[in-house]
């Protein structure tokens, strides 16, 4: 359970990346969020149940 007030979004929530960071390892390219999500620097995610979310970088508009 999240000890923060307000409570961080769950790992299943669409805004799961808004959870607070518990551990940050930029030298390894990942951070652990309060909701158990491992967030990678390429914007990929690993959810607590083992589900992988592919990187989802915003599309860059053509010039």
C-alpha cells in the first residue's frame, strides 16, 4: 500500500507513471515507482505482475 497522501495511482491505472519514485538508478536506466512499476529510461515499463509495456515515446511532427 502507498503511504503517500494523496495515494499514488495503482499499477493498473492509466496514469501509473505519476506515482512517486522510490529508487532511481539512472546509471542503469531504470526507476522503481511506489506502485511497483519499474520505469525504464526508454519509456518502457515492467508492471508488478510481469506485464511488459513497450516504450511509448510521443510522435514527433514532420517539419
